[in-house]
C-alpha cells in the first residue's frame, strides 16, 4: 500500500489514526508546510526507528545532511543531481 501525504503533520496523523499501520520506507522532502521533513524524521526516529527514510530534496545545504546523519536517514538525494 502506498500513502501520499502533503506534509509531515499529515503523515503523523496517519500514524496516530492507524495503530496497526506497517511502514517500511518513507520518502520525504525537507521543506513542507505545517511540519517540515526534518521534524517528521525526528519524530519517526524516536517512535519508529525501524522505518527507513530517504530525503529527496532540492536543498544541498550540508547542515541538512548533517542532521539527516544524526537521524540515521538511509539516503539523502538532492534533486538537482538528476539534471
């Protein structure tokens, strides 16, 4: 099953409502409205450490990459690398 959320807060709501949801991987951006990707990753890292996270973003700022490493993100892909 694939779920598409518009922001991190919507993802958190899905986890709260569906107690028996099983998620293997989350692909997120860094900049999103309401709750950004780094906040989402921080929450996931605390509550669901087995979920793999990939960041797909246009932000190549090394600060984001450092924070992603602390959260044990599986991969950090910069969209600009595709072009």
